[in-house]
C-alpha cells in the first residue's frame, strides 16, 4: 500500500474513534457534580436566576437534544462557545494550541538529546560503573511522578537558584525557549528514562549481531559502524515507544502546564473542568484526541523511512 492510500485509510479509521470519544466526553462531563449556572452566578444566586441562566445556556433541554446540537455544531466545524469566558472554543484553541504543541515538541527534542548519548554510553560500557549509574537514573525517572519532578525543578532552578522563570511563556522564540525549559525538561526526563532502557537493550542486541561483526571485519571505523549499522537498526523499536510517549506528552502537558502556570490548552482545560465549562472541555478533549491519533499515524509512517524493509 502506498503512503497516500495508507494515510487516507488511517484518517477514515479515525472517524469512529472520534465519534465514540465525543459521546463519552459529552456524557462524562455532565456526570461531574455541580452546575455551570451556579458556578457563573455564585452560590448566593436565587433559584429563579439559576433557572434563567440554565435556560440561557441550553442546559434545561433534554440530554439527547443537547447532544444533537453538539454533533450538529461539530459537522459545521463549530466547537461551541465557552460558558465562562464567552468566546468561541475554536478561537481559544487557536490561541492556546501553539504553546502546547511547542512545549510537546521541545520536550520531545530534549528527550532525544538525553536518550541517544546516554543509551550509547551505557551500551558501550555494559556492566561498568557508568552503565549502572545510567540505569539507576532510568529507574528513578520511571518511578518518580512528573509533576513532583517539575515542582523540584521549579524550586531548585526557579526559586533557590533563579536561572529560569517560574511561570508564563514569554514573548518571542528565544524567550519562549527560556520560559519553557523547565516544563519541557520535566516532561523529557520521564520519557527519556523509558527510551534509554529500550535503546540500550536494542543497541546491545545489534552490537552482538553478525552483520556488525562483518562490518568491523571489513575495517569500517567504529563511529561508522555505530551510526550506520547499530544505531539506525536499534532505533526502530525506540520509535514505537517514542510515538506512544508522544501521546503521553500531549496528555501529560495538561498537568505540567498547571504546575508552571503556562497559558496553554492544558491549564485552561483544568480550569474548565473545575468551572463546569462543558463546551471548552468537550472541544479541548476532542482536539487532544485528534493530536494523539495523528501522532500515532506519523509514528507508523516513520517506520518506513527508518527501515525501508518495513512496508505500510
């Protein structure tokens, strides 16, 4: 199957997933205790005012009718209007999505920068002290919650040693890099811990394979053997994990953005859940779902570029 046909087929397969997710999100957000009308008016509001606000928001209509309106809006590309801030959800997505995507991309690049050198170093020094230290780092990274790592980094490098800002996103590309460094590092440490373990084991397998022995017998330099014959083949399984954890990075950004007070989609999603802002929760969750599905699609496509033997 060609790449174009494969992409089209996968995009079509996403539709049922998004439909099921839309139904689940619609029902789950309405199962959360609380009333958006009371949240907007305050607990001192009279029952008449609450009833009037619920009617204004369309919350007095039967749930099937509300869902029908939601689906109709989706077909027209309308994610609804925020109950709290009174702005179209699509506008809020356009305002906040770039920062979230930038944070995920930053964390991914940082994770690769950490993973590849440490995995190669550990594989080339199997059983030695440096290998044990790197393996200890991976165990610590896997077992430690990312939000706790973020808080520690924030206290250490943002307050005790004020090298990086403790909140906000800054203005301009280079200032954004500085403001997003700590949250991106927080996310990257957790991902790189898993990737290092996987890549190290794959490298050891490749180093013991026959084709690597033949390449060395031909007199190829160690660096050439490592890059062309070992690392490239070892990366195939790591790409699988990277794709899975990219989806995790997208979801994990919700908590990290709140820890570092970043004006991205994640922090607003949490505020929307607490404020019972149905439209924002529904719209943002669907956007997150589409992002994760697209990441998995790109991961599958990456296989055919890394290893031409793999067909779609």
